[in-house]
C-alpha cells in the first residue's frame, strides 16, 4: 500500500518537461563546476585559498581535508542514485561555510554567498528530479 493510499492523499507528480529538465541540468552543472574548482583549489593548497582560510581561522593542513570532503559530497551529488544524499551533505557543508563567515563578521554578501549556492544545489536537483516535487510540492 502506498503512502497516497494510506493517508488518502492525492498528490500528483509534476510534469516532466524538457525545459524543466535542462534548466535543472544547467543550474546543477554550473554549481558543480564552482564546487569542483573550490574543492580542487583547497586540495592543491592554492595560495589565495590558504590566505582566506587563515583569515577564517583554519590551518593550511585542514584545507586538504576540507577540500576532499567537498569533492566527495560533490561526487555524490553528481551520481543520480545518490544526488539527494549529496545535496543534503552539501547543504551541511555550505551551512558550515555560512557559520564561518558570520563568526568572523564578514559583510552580508560574503556571508550569504554559500547560502545562495545551497539554494542553487536544491533548485537544480528539484528541477532535474521530478520525484522531489511529491515531497515538497510548489503550490500555485
């Protein structure tokens, strides 16, 4: 017995349009490219990244682990079967980035920049994965 039969809900899955699918793919691709760039620059200990990390109070040694974590979460987001888990993990990662920015008192835009990417992670996934529409339907 399905959840719709058990609880008497009549939720229909959103339509699968090609425009919706491709919009989701484009958003997800742009987000993934940025996250890959960010993760790789942490792993290779790029000079500017190490300076920014020191400003946030992170050691140069911790950047490799943080970058590897970001790359692993991004890889999970890329794989269709694990994309929801990847989005959840990226949400946590980006939430930590917001907390780090707020903790040292960075300006508003720098503090909400990771939040914007978190929204884009979920927007891309929501548009690509129609089954998410049944979990969180948008109402007209």
